[in-house]
C-alpha cells in the first residue's frame, strides 16, 4: 500500500514505516502529525484518485529530528567585468517516519 501526499507544498510517494526528509515543519521531536492532503492511494492494486484530494484519507507521521542539508554554493560571475559573488545556502529539513495510511 502506498499513497501520494502533499507535505509542505511538495508531493511525496509514501509507504508505511518509510523515512522522509521534508522541508522544515513547525513541530517538536517525537510529535505525531497528520496530513490530510492525500492525492492518491494504491491499496493492493485498487487505486483511489482524489479530485484534488481524497475525503477522509489521512497520513500519520512521527517527527524524528530536525537537520540541515548539505551546503550549496551559489556563484555569480560576469566575464571581463571583474564581478564575482559567492554565497552559500544550507536548507533546513525535518526527518519524519510514516506510521499509518488511513482511508
């Protein structure tokens, strides 16, 4: 059984006991979360598609911890002008574990 769910503006294909990294959520470690924006559910070959979301379907997840991603270097340069600008960015993520998929 798997589902496609929208979490923090992004769509993820999730299964039970799967670990995910999503954009930083405002939740404490160990807290249980419910996501009700379920777009598709496949229950052993029986596919249910929402328009746009399935009524009554929920995904339950537990927050593991908050982490930061790898550093991404942003470098701008204009040739022959002497213009160079270097910047870095580290995205904040939340690690969650999917506990249950309810229809």
